[in-house]
């Protein structure tokens, strides 16, 4: 399938509208573990003016506000914003794209995106928009999932699908942002004009009650991976889940499971500083 930004945007929008009601109870338990490191990279503290792009249910927006920052969340999914406003009624959430920001130049001290940039149809445009609304010395920081080869959670699923299903079953549009390696994230920042750029891997554990919850969370709380799971033949799904459950046994911790997950954390400054 050829690259078409509007097709990618429509695909992502449909997916997040669908995932919104279940996100906080499912996939947020994986993505939320990286919020503190993201805020640290963006130097978020008391009085920091923060724009949280692809804010979803408002996890990072609320965490920034909890540090005393003046935080604004922005997302293109009305369903996600309903969840955010319900969970955090005192905070401001704006609906709209990350590639076209309506805020004046130099409005913010920090722009953050927790696992949003790789979902944008044109992440380079979002980075350029972030650069414009930042003050001189302001920080743009974002996270993206590392490649599946480095991410046990996805590898368990993809190996199970390869063995019992069809890895090519989902006819999804190509991703707008392939940011699973530090050098790819750095390229986005540098192309937008950011200085003092850095990117590295952050390791966390995704805590699950049962390994089958991994498949359920990815199916209910993601977009691209959910489409792959949904596209599997119904007769194959029990074998896929069983294979994931067997492969996850080494990650048992007490009465639950702790599956390693890895993110790329990247950041850069406008004009240095």
C-alpha cells in the first residue's frame, strides 16, 4: 500500500476512537511507566508551560500538572478527550492535530508526546510545529516503542501469530513514523532544527495478572497491533493466546507476570540551552 498521510490519519483516528473507553484499564499500564522519565527529559517542574501532544486519556498531562506545571493536553480523538476530561476535569484539553498547532510562537517551555509521534502521519511536521511553539531553550521530548526484536511483549505476540496465524492478515496502511531505533528519533529532531539532541532506550516491566491479559490489552488498547490481532482467523486465536501464555511463563513474578518493555526516549532543545 502506498504512503498516503490522510489514509494513515483516518486509520489511526478510527482506532483511537475505538480504543478510548478501554485504554486506561488496559494499555495505559504499559505506556504509563515511561511518563516520569519523559517529564524529566523535558525538565518539567513548577511553572513549566507544557503542551502534551497525543495526550490520550491525559496521563502525562496530569503528571505534569502534578509537578506544578501549567499543562495543556491535545489530541485528535474526541473519544480520548472525553476520557481525559472525565478523569481530569480541572485540566485543559484541546482537540486537534499535532501537525497543525494553533498556539502562538514561543507559547511553551516544553512539548511532550508519550507514544504519540510514531502514530502521526507526518511526524516531521509535528516536530516542526513543536519547535515553533517552544521558547528558545525549550525542550521537545517524546517516547516511541523500540522495535519488536527488543520488546518482549510484542515479540511474544508476533512469534505466536507467526506460528499459528497470519502475520500479513491486517491490510493496514504503512506507519507514518518508524521510530523504533534511537537514530530514527534523532533524525526527526535534527531535521526540525533541534539542538543538543539525545535518544536512548528505557527499560520497564509491564505488570500483568495473567499472560493472556497481554493479548487482551494489545487488542483493546492499541491500534496497529489491535488490527493485526483482529485480522487473525477466529479459529487461530485460541492457539495464539495459548502460545503467548506458554512463552510468558519465564516472566512470572509472584502471583503475576512482569514482561520487559523498551521505549526510545528522545529529546532536543530549541536553539540549544
